[in-house]
C-alpha cells in the first residue's frame, strides 16, 4: 500500500480520467463533491445508493404475512424470529430473553466513528433504561473490531464488561452471515449511530428493515433517503457535525435517550397497532426502494449506459 499522498494523487487521477463517478448514497455524493470541488476537470460525481438483496435477507414468513395484510401474523412471525435469536443469546451467554420485551440491537463492524458505545455514553441514564421494570428493554451488541484497532477493541471490551452483570444486556460473538441474519430478523429496533458524514451508506439497516426491524438512526448514509420519523423509522435529531466530538456525542446521546424514553418504548407497549404499522411501512419502503434490483438497474442506466 502507498502512503496517503500516493492514494490522494491516485484518486485525483481517477477522477480526471473517469467520465463519471458515483457515491453510494445521496449524502455521500454531496460530501464527495464538496471534498473534490477543487479538482479541475474532474468527472461528475452522482449517487447510486447501495441496496440489499431481499431474496437473501428477508424472511419469507414475514413477507407472506405482509402480503396477506394480517397484522396478527406479522406480530406472531416476529415473535418467532425473536425466539430463534434468543436461543442464540442463551447458547452464548446463558441469559434468557423474553420475546414480549422490546429488543434493541446494535450490530456491525466496531469502529470509533460508528459509536457502538453511544447508547451507554451516559452510564447513569443507560442503567435507568435497562433497569426499568415497568417498560423493560433488552439490548444486544454484536460485531467485530479490526484486529489492530485498539480503540474499537477497548470499546468492545468495555461493553462486554458492563453487560456481565445485566441480565437483559448481551454481547454476542462470531458476527458472520448466520448471526447477522438472526439479529436482523429478531431485532425490534435496529440502532445505527454513526457521526453524520462519516458513514458512506451503511446497508445493515436495509436488510433489518426488510424483516420488520424498525431503524433508529442518525441522519447519515442511506437513512436520509428513507426516513419518515414515526412512520417507517425513528431518527435521532441531527447535531452540527462541526462541533467537537465530545460535544457531538453528548448531544446525540441525550437525543437518543429522549426518543427511546418518550416515543419508542411507550409506543411499543401502549399502541401495538401503530407499532405494527411502522414495521409494515419499514418493510414496504425498503423493499420498494432499497432492493438490489433497483441498484443494479441504476448502475446500468446511470453509469455504464450513460452515453448510449
């Protein structure tokens, strides 16, 4: 691998040589255009948002219940998928999770900018959340840090340490395709917490949404193109990305905990009809706009067949 200067020069050369370039979300293209605006005669940078293959990721039972417009079947299938995931939780940790309890999942590559520890940033508020007996939650973390990313490894170890004495908090290991699929099918809330402008696209939330998991995310990556707060997902209020990192994290944590305590948790326990509607909207909006068939067509029409 070359140094950063070599990579920078290669990127400029590629931008000049190409007829057209693309970002992998609308926001990514905006950021890329701003980053490379000083390059003379560069190629146009458009966006083709990433997607997921529903034929691989989406549970057929959930899709069948969605097609048949039977809310009780959507709920019943989701609880079954939660039980499958909770068998894995029990196998790995010995903890017995309840399919009737709201389950929040953060699962992806552990990296500092993705902020796997944002949920427990304010430890006092985090413990209040997980110790609430009236409206309980269950939380699962899973994912892998790079072997030499000491910062991410430390975050993983800290979360694992915190989870040891909490019966409703689990950290799962072996994050490969099978576990990833179980988590996406079994999650009620799919939590995504990158710092805004740091996540190019992020696709885990798409495949989770195809299985009735409701996204709770910052306005980064693909999420701004999908989100309708309280209709198909929940969105953490945007924070100024130019603020110091510590200040960003503090504000984003406060906004995250507020949405959980005032909107998501009460809705899950007090209005199951609306909750199922959000699940259904999440599935429909993702399958219609973020399936890989759409992405492949856009690459053909907007990139490869541009001049024909």
